[in-house]
């Protein structure tokens, strides 16, 4: 059993959210006490247009976590095959609104933010928009290229 069992089983997503994977991040549903301290915020996952902004010149590839696997027909939770082509192949591109919210909560203008797993660069984009300095690092050259182009 998990110590978070009761909290997790009580989480409710918006009625318009359907499918096998939730499309929303609920920032404080895990802790009722957080609602007294922080404003309630539900953030939709990044849209395709948000994920691909700045990537117009990139070639589409199989993405979403399937790169590097031998069997491209691995199933998602819905039973559909993962063989869709996309420009931003990072499997967990965060919503810009979520990263702006978090950065605003814990930093001030001019602060330096380190993102050692920059991925598709959403944290760095939010830093740029909020007048924060940033350093983004990733082991994947492909992800670094995506992050640079999105910036």
C-alpha cells in the first residue's frame, strides 16, 4: 500500500477530460492543506501548437518516448499504436503555464535557474518570459536542439 492511497484515489479530473491518460496536471489535489496556502490551479497539458512553436524547420520523427526502441508497435494505455510523427519528440513536454506558475512562486526577476534535464526547454522559455536567467542541460543532443529552436 501507498501512504498516498487515499489522496490519490480522491483526485477528480474535469468532466471533459477523457481517455486512458489524464490531460491535466492538478497541482494541489494531493494535499487539502495546500489549498489553504496556494491558489488552486489545474493546467491543461501543452497543446501541439505550444510544443511545436519554433520547430517549423525540423523534420517529423516518431516520438513520444518511442525513439530508440526496437518495437515501434508498443501499445499506449488506449491500445493504439505509437507511430505518430511529430517535430517535438520529447515525451513529457510540460505546459508553459505550469512552469511560469512554479518559477513565479519560488524565484524573483534576475534569479538564475538551473534545469539539468532541459528536455524540450519549457522551463527555459518560461524563465525568458519572466526575466529570469537560465542554464539548460540535457544528455540528448536531439532534445537540446529542440530546446534551442523553441527558445
